[in-house]
C-alpha cells in the first residue's frame, strides 16, 4: 500500500533495554541504554492487565512466552519500521527507517535514498514496501520525487542492523524500460511491466531478489506475468525465470483461459531449505463471479499443495502469513472486512480451519503488522486513537490467541518519546552468536 504523504511507523514505546535481560543475540550498532523505570499505568508501553478476549484465535493449550508478558521477561525481537512523528506538523519530513527492539527503543537508524535533481531542488519520499531480508537486515522499496517534478526515481535498497550500512540494489527512472543494478554495474531489460510492491527478498540468498512482472499486452486488466530471480551483485549470474502457468497449480486453474489478474500480494519466506512465495490472486470463475485466493509457489519444487480460498470473505489486500510446522501448510491472519477503515476484527487460518476473533474497540482504521510465531497466534496490529484524527497518532497492540496482551503508545529514541503513526513494519530475523 503506497503512502505519499506522511509515512510513519513504529511499534512503540517505553520499556527499558535494561529490563530486557541477557540475550543470545546482538546487533552491533545497538548502544547500551541506561536503566529506565519499569512501565507503570500511564506510561508508553506495558502489559494489559485485563486482556480483552476475542471470540477465538486458538484452541492450543501449549504454553507460550507471549501468554504472560512482563517487563524484563520479553521475548527477544527486533523490527524494521518506517515512521514519522505526527506531532511534527510544521513542514514535510520524509519517513525515517529505524530498527527498534520489543520495547519500542530505536537501536539503528537509516534514511531512504533521495533523487538529486540538476537544480538541487528538494525532494520528497514515498514508501512502498518493507520486509526482512536476512539476519539483522531489511529490504525497502521507496520512490523519490524532486520539487522540480523530475521523477520519481525508485529505489530498492537494503540496510544492515549489524553494520549500520545501507546500499541501493535496484533502481529505475520514471520513463525507463530498464532496471539498474548498481552493485553489479549493469542494466537489465524486463519484457513486462513490474510493480513497486512486486519485489521481494530471497530468504536463502541475500544477493538475489525476486521480481514479479505483469502481462499488460492485449488486456485492459493486467494479468499475472513472469517471476524473475535476479542476482544483484554478479553481472555474469543467470537470471532465472518462471512463466505464469508454472506458478499456479492446475488444480486451482484447470483451464488457463481463466488466468489470474496481476497479484494483489507477493511475499516470500523460508521453510527449512525451501523458499516459498505466497501469491494473492483474483480471477473470474466459470459462473462469472470472482475467486480470491492465496497460492504458494516454490522455485525448487513448483506450486505448493496448500492454498487459502478467501472468496467467502470481503476482499482485502492486507494479510500476514508465516510458514507453519506442517510442511504442507502455512498460517495467516487477515481482517474480517474490507472497509476503508476496518475495525480490529480478524480471521486466523491455521492451514485448515478459519477462526474469527476481535481485538480492541478503542482504535480506528486498524492495520496488520507482522506475525510473531509460526502458528499466526501472535501478531502486531495498530490503529488511530481518535476517529476525528485519522492520519495522526496511533496505538499498537500485541495480540496473542485472541487477546491483546501488550500495548504501545509512544516510540522511544534515547530518552525522548515520540507519538507515532505506523505505515509499515517488518519482523527481523536474528543471528545467534
């Protein structure tokens, strides 16, 4: 989902790094923080003493570290976030890109690339997507438009929380038919159109990215195109590709005359040594209706055996997915409605059954953040705190097995606290020492 105005993000707030305890993980850019007081009522983050239990979410009785969160006993987690402070309203400021810990403390900061025009005119940044791309790293897709209206230029760039370094991996201009690979020193021409949110990381190879194109020839509605795997550093590396018909199981589309439209979602994740891509598809059925589903594709093994049919639910492009313990399934969470301003009502899919449940009714226009376990029982969501100020300050929650167990109302940078408006957030992978 693109945001060209104020972008913002964060999970947020106060709970000190000193309370986090010992850890087997470390990002080298993290500075030691001075001890802070434990969160109390009215502070910026903390447990929800009387969780609002939803109508479902899980039937599991297996103990979980997310079930009884306490300061000093929080699971070790880091997140990549893109955010702005909604209280800074005097002038436009581009989104910041930070890595934060589970308490909402900033530990590393980065800036999106900006187009430099010949007149040195100021530019503004639009955010398109954000995802994890290896231990301590994230991948972002952003555009920059100069005030002299040249552009926008689009950048696919990576940041490393261990080293504090960032680099541009792919870029292209407003009228270019080619993509630039600055780390490889070459240009590539793709025969089909490629969208801003159709570029994802390869979870098993940090030097390769997946690019999904759309077939726009002869059709008023773009159709599913070709998937490419591009090595962003080696100019001699082979560009791998899979045609549309190779991506989808014939059990889902027996006759290719009903080809799916340009996917509304593309995501990637690792299942053991296998890479799995999740494609959100929508296409007309034989009766003239619309089918909406999520299908899996493995570059190593072809279409997966699992798929999620969402045709009975209102169409929504916001869905969070994770691989589950079962090698043939995945788990997911999505909104119950497709309202432009959805309430915090969700559906969980465990690979077979769909369960509906609700979060808090105190936020408006809720959005989904990342899933925090391999069963989609724990995830982050966020929304605005004032129905008359949608587009301003937000709160974030950790939902676990149908109950809200932790909340955030501020984002912490050093000793300073910031209100936040979340735009995008990704859960980072950790590398054990």
